[in-house]
């Protein structure tokens, strides 16, 4: 089998590294008396430890958040390379059978060919690999294409997010960030053949520092090192060098902007290192005066004395390759990127008097991303705001949630606010709304104060926009609506408060 041949190549001593055992980390669910696979990772290591029987990392089987989804557990073990190969053979037959088991934990799995995963944040699968920080790893992945056992996690992202947060307290992996890997089994082969550092060699080009693993003799090793300099989607320069030993090597390449560095073992057609590096083209040297001055002022009827120092711009250094034409190109790229962000809906600014323009823009976002529902998080969200935005969702009965905050009035005043919202929402015939809408409020001492305004789309890969202003003030004064990158964290924070407000007195509206 081709996959077995790939496995044996990757585990062969001196090809991409040295391994003497394989650590198996299992995250499994337990339902109706039987375990099923949530995610399993087999990581090959050069460890002084031998075989180890399975040890639970959870104290006991834990309840899966949500209350009706059974339990889960995490355990780890260590096996020899030959046993890991046997597990792969079983996977090729469509079954996941681990230590002491006679029954498969999963449905049919499709084993994918090997692939190289560079270190860093670019590859999403790094969220569920172990310590892929250095030269990267190869992986072989058995993909659960049907997701039968884990489908409930995909259908309810809030359960997956809560489960992922609990698992993260035990293991440094984030399942919610790569929900497509649920039910999968991954073999991870870290590249530990060498360590490498990339630096600048002025004025020649790029400095490559290569040091082989102590278990390896540098003699007989041969790596191809390729450096490619990119700028403005063009290849400005390229250099190739054959490294037949360890030590320091200079790549003759003009380092202008971002340089891509690749180390390959051409004998086996394997990439062993891939990184994009960039260096400062300009910097300032600042100096503080040793004897700072005193700034004296009054605040809250008190005298404040604050030490302040004077900054001296001593000198400016520039890379000799940082020539004037690149500044013009950089300015044009900036303008193009800003224009592209605006066209894509990821960034838009509005000014006073642009109310309808801002509302239309938010509705465009909703039309594009609301197939799995919309959550509005706005401390001043009113019934009018909900109608103006969420009633324009172009899908029937998707989950619509709103968290608002009511004024800290006496109980009667708060109840009047709640009644005003309900009265407004009752103006319509509920049978014709075709909506699944819930509104909860921080009130009667429940929940906590919040300020930011977000529009959240809770799909498998969530999206979140910061509104910059409350819905009732859209386009009333200058504000920026922009998509934010840490969408999963915002969604988790919303759901945490949503659960806190799961009380009858905080439920404003539900249809």
C-alpha cells in the first residue's frame, strides 16, 4: 500500500528525523455504553521513555456541555513505531482500533496522502497538532467524511465551543478552530533532523545557520536551500544553494521585502523547512535624557507630579536595498488593500448623516453570512433595532439571539422597559414571521456590564463584525464597522454571558 510506504519513509531514521516511539492522545466521546472518536493524534518522538499504557488525563468521564450529549474523556499512551504502523493498517481498512479494544471507535475513514505543515499560524491544522513550532511536521490524516458521531457538535457550535474550551484547559489544542477535523485521526511526524536559523547577512544577502540533530552525522546529508524574494506579487530574486554539511551559509539574494526560504531533501522529494521571513528596512534609535523633568498638575483636587523624559531622535538607518521606487509601490499597495477591504465588507467607515447607508451595509453583511444565524450584542439594542436588522435575515427559523442591557432602575422601572420591548415586538402576527428569535437582557443584577457592539455569525467558522456604535446610532456620527480576526473568542464570550442570562427574569422575548 502506498500509504504504508509513505509511513515507513517518514519514520526511517535520518530522513526527516529520529523517532523511537509514538505518543497517542485520544479525545473520545462515550454514548450508550460505547466510545467513539472525537479526535485522535499520534505524534512521533525521540523520547527516552518506552511503551506506556493508557493514562487518563481527565479525572473521570466528563459531561459534554449541553447536558444531553453523553460524556467525554481524554487519555494518552505511548507505543512503539511498529504498533503505530499496525494502527495505520487498521485505519486503511476503515477502522480505528486502539489498545485493548476489539471494536472500532469510528465509521469509515479516508486516509489522505502525506503533507508538509509549516510552523506558524498560517496552517489551520496547527491548532490540533503538538508543538509544531520549529521546522514543521509531516502529517498523514485519516479523514472522517461522514461525521456521524460528531454531527451534533457541528450542528450546535455553542456546544463545540464550550467543549473545546474545556479540552484546552487540559491539552493545548483548539478543536473549535478546525471543526472539519472532528472525528479525524492524524499521524504527526515532526521534522527534528536539524535546527535552522535565518538571518540577514549584510550586504551579501541571507544567512542560514544549520545544525544537525546529535543523533545524526552531518556527513552524507545533502539539502537544497532555495530563497525567493517576493514583493508586490512579483518574484524579485531567487537563489539556490546545496548544503552538504552543517554550519553557516550565505544565500546571495537581495533582501527587499518578504523572503521565502525552503529546505528540501531532493533525494526523497521532501520539504523539510518552509518559512517566510522579513527584516526591518528602517529603524530609529531613540534616547531618553537621564535626568527627567517633572510635570506638575492638579487632578481631583490633588497635586500630581509625573516624571517625563525627552526623546531624542538620534539617527535613522535604512537598508541599502530600500530604494525610493519601493516606497511608491508600498503606498499603492496600501491604497489597494484599503479599497479591497471596503469592497469585501471587512472595513467601512461612516460619517454623520449616513444612517441609511450604514444600515444598508449591515444588512448586506447579514444577507451574506446569516445562513447559520445571527447574534446581536448591543447594550442599547431595542425592539426597533431588532426589527431594523434581524427581521431582514433572508432565512427562515435560523437562530437569532440578542443580548441587551436595561437601565439600573428599580424593579418596576425595569419591568416597564421589558414590557415596552414586548409590546413593540407583538405588533406583528408571529405566525408570519417565520423566525426563531430570543432576546435576553442584563437586568435585576444578573450578567455584567459590557460596552462593545458586535454582530456575530455563529457558523463552523464564525465571523464577527465590530459595529463601533450602537444600532440606534448607526451613521449618526463617525464610526467604523470592521470584521475582526478573533471571532471565536468573541463568540465564546457572547455564549458565556448568554448562559449566565438563562433565567426567566432575564428572558425578554422568545418565539
